[in-house]
């Protein structure tokens, strides 16, 4: 490789490296000499790990690249609604052809890219039940995973559905959110939630791109929660990789959307609400669970533009201001 490149070349980018894992054996000697700096990108580490590829242990730093977060998006009136409806995939978020182009791009991503990625890496033997699974997984995004119920819906086995969720996580199409408990043993027994990594992808898989989500509906609330959680996952990956994220569910069924375990203090508890007026929230259920759970900080993040202090020290903040405070990011004037 060294003799084939001009002497001025110092940086080498290899895209989709998982498609040719043997390249890692070629690259390793150059990492020892420091002759080149390599940037290796890929949409899945599954094939590398399962194929016993050279993972360059101790010689490479791993980074995850997420869809655009709100700090990276162009600012214009209606950008938040746009982000919720169409997601943060750069090709979609920055599309110049308006909503019709966004629809085409998301449909193409679902019908072509996802299927081709799975087939190309030989991740599933039968694509038909996997396609059915993707639709159900989108409808279940943000819900507690019940693999047995999903298996009945798509006509396959419990183990197959579990492997499908594993594929989505390893191809970075989604992420699990485990149940939180002070007991590690209880955490391992509880069922996780699952979120797709982008709200636009969720709407495309649910085939709801023709109808924009309306504030006040359950669909809008679910997408808002997903949008904020995806942003949290991205910011964690970029700035706080040692933090752990989870959700909390009481025996009575009340849930706290997000538990942030920093590892150095009591967790931060976050409830996500799509309301634009937090004074209308009921004090029961989730807010009561917030109050009853030991925490270093209790937050309600919402679309309400005015910060407020609720009962018993629960802070209600505009969602981006809350994220800025959690991750110590710059805030707009």
C-alpha cells in the first residue's frame, strides 16, 4: 500500500470495511509504523465480530456517528416539527426538494438500503419474515419488547425475533434501553425497551409518511419521546460514553422515560412530555414516580418554552435547554 500512494498522503479512508474484513490485516502493520492515519467506516460490526476478523484491539478508537442532532441542524421556523416528522438522516434533513423528496428518500432507504444491507451481509436466511418484523418493530418503537407476541404476529419463533432485534442493534438501526434497578440482577431479568435510531425511519416503516404527526395525539407524543431519546443517545456517544441509559418502571406500571446513570452520583431522572404547557400535566403516575425515586436531579423535558419548578424540586425545562444542561453544551441566548 505504501508504495502505491503518493508520499504526501497521510490520511486513508476505507468505507464499509465490514464488506472486506481481510483489509484489517493489511492495515495493521501501517498502524504500528504510524505511516498513515486510517479512518475506517462501516454500518455494521456484526460481520467483523462473527467472522473472527482482526479488530485492531488497542490500536483503533471506536466512534459512532448518529443522525444530525439539533445543534447540527439549520435553524429556521418549524425546524423542530420538521425534525420530529422527518428525522435526522443528513440526506433527508437537508433535502432541497421539500417533503415529497423526503418521502422518496425515506422509502428508498427502507425498501432498498435496509434490505440490501441485510442480504449483503447474509444476516437472515429468509427476508420475508424480516420485512414483516421491521414494520412491527417500528410500531413497537419505544415500547417494552415482547418477543413472543411479535413472533406470533409475524409467524416465526421467539428466538428468531430476538436475533432480529440483535441484527438491528449491530447494524446500528436501533438501540435497546434496559430497565433500571439499583440491583444489577434485577436489571438483567427485566425486559428492555427498543427504539429505532430515527423518527423518519419509524414513520417510513409504519407507512405513515403521508400524514404529518399532529400535536396532542399519541403518535406525536411517541415520536417526540423517540426524537429526544435518540438525541440523548447521540450526545452520550459523543460526549459521555461511560454513562449508562435506562428506563424505570414501577410495579404499578408507571414509567420514567429515562434514567441517566453517570456512575459517580445518584442517577438523573428524566420524563419526556410533548406538551407545550407543563402546568397541564397530572401530578399522578410518572411525576409521582419521579418524586418517589432517589435521584441527583429530576427533570421534565417538554416543548414548553418557559422553565418552571414543579412540586418537590422537579424541574421542567424546554427539552433542548435540559439536554444542554445535562451534557454541558452551549445554550442559545
